[in-house]
């Protein structure tokens, strides 16, 4: 049976300080609804030259996913201050992307071998493969510090996922050493967990891609749009009918 999963990701609208930095630095942060970490996961391939060449990836760095569903829908929670700045109701989420899994690679290295050097992220302009492939400790594909949020544990100064003890640093407050520590955490997670990689394609609705990276055009959701269930780190399973409704709203935007 086809499975549909709704997930959240943290973007530049998730926290007030992130949003303010992005608004003041549009050259460093051109896509406010892209995941904000050095190893952007999901990777939505915003610089692909055409929709035929776009190759989104879910690499498991965020949630250590191994048993992939058939479809994923990503939304981003919006900070209440940011909601007011955007003129949308507080407590809102913005719809970002709907992805269909088309292939599962056995490792980050295997996935990386299928890519050619080109632009995948804002900076560096040229990388060998997408940023959420973390098998190389040299971090040749990670987003540069000036264009990402560094997140470190407040006590041990090491990255913790989904923890209440995490400090987030905007690029004007982070250091190169902190950036390296966060990438090292992801690299070690990839090595220790032997993470798989889901290669995806964007869902198409009447030849429109279900992708929104600009908060001005992304559809506004509340938990009522998926039955009132509060979002959590594991996500929410959706019916085919509900998933199709969200596909269309993301594809058409607002």
C-alpha cells in the first residue's frame, strides 16, 4: 500500500533571529524555506536548471530514516513573530515540498557517486554533490557558515538533534570551529548509523512542481489541515486523499 508521511523541517522562518538574518542577507540566504543547516536535509535542489534535472534527496541525517515511505510532504513551523511579519495567523505552518521516493541508495557515498559537480547550494557555488551527503569528513559539499544556522548543545558543545538544550547560532554569531563541530556530528552519525539515501522527484500537479521556497507564495497550513494532530519529530501518516489535497495546495501556492 502506498504510504504518505507529513514531516516538518526547520527553515529560516522557524525562529525570529534566523528570519531577521535572512531578510538582511538575501545574497547569503536566497531561499527562506530551505532547511537551514549546513547539511540541508531534505535537499530540494533549488539550483537545478530544469525540473527534469532536479534531484531532491532525503539522507537521514535529521531523523536517521531507514524505512522510507513512498511520499513525503514537508512543512515548516513559523515563529509567531515571523507570522506577524508575514501577515499570516500565529501558529501557522508553511507548505514547502511534496516528494516521491524513486530510488534508495545504500550509502551516502553511493549516492554521491551518481552526481556531477555543479551548483547545489548558495555557497560554495560549485560542489561535487548535494550538501546532505556527509560521508567525507572534509565537508566538501556542506553549506558555508555564512549561509546556514549552526546548532550545538549548550553544555557539551556538540550537536544534539531534537533536544531542548540546543543553542542555535546565526552566521554573524557562529565560528568556523562551531560549524566544523556540527558537520563532524553529521559525519559521525552517517558513519555510525550507515544511513541510506532516498532519491526523490517533486510531485507534479498539472505540470506544476509541488515546491515553494518563498514564504510569500507558500500555502499556509494549521494542524486542522491534517486532522488537528500536533506535529512531532516522527511526522504524521496521511491518507491518499489528504496527501493529494496538500500536494495541490503546495503546487499552486498562494
